[in-house]
């Protein structure tokens, strides 16, 4: 059974506190939902350093240092951009671990980047990984909630491996 956002956030809080670690988020299509899930939990100020909502390409460049060349070559919804977003969030914060999300929540999309495609990045400053999840055309709300929960799961896994 899949954990709820609240349960994931509580587990993240416990794991990060136990290890003395801080987290940061860099979000595009979720617009701060990961940060909100974390900060909904009392005591989250002990582990959440900051969240970046970088909805536009300009924000991704300005706030996270995503390269214009990367955006031009791969588009905002790509693992290459997700990697740079995660690295930028970690670099521009006091966090030990950062997660990023960029995707097409819908409605819409294209033949090449369909609705429900979401790219994630996660870094601990040494190891950075990315992945793409095809959630499908579930509708905007469901894609965003699924992406939030997946990002929380990535954070929890990264904390357990730190």
C-alpha cells in the first residue's frame, strides 16, 4: 500500500532529525507541494531549510543556476534539467539533500512530452540521480499529487542511504 503524503513527510522528519540532516526542494509542476507536505508536520523547521518554486525557465536559471544551454537542448521537462535543479537547490541552501521536480501536469502535453511525464532529481552533494516517471493523463491534480508523493519517497530513500 502506498503511503500518504503526511505519513511520508513524518517519516522524512524522523529520518532527517535522527541523522541531523536538512533538506531542500526545487519544484516546478508541483508548485511547492513537496515543501508544503513537509512543513505541514510540526517540527519540520528542524529539517527543512528552504524550497524553491521555479515554475518558469527564467526562475530555474536565476534561482537554481540551471544553464540556458541545458534548457535549450533538453527542454524544461528533462532529467538533465531535473539534475541541475537538484544540484542548484543543494548548492543554494544549507541542505544536505535536495530533491527536484519538473513535469507536464496537464492538461495537454505533446507527442514528445506527454501529460503526466515528470522528471525528478535527487542529490546529497556527492551523488546525484535522476529519473522520469510516466504517470499518464490522470488529470492535473492527480499528476501533481503523484509527483509530490514520489518526490517524498525519493527524499526518504536518500535519507535512509545517507
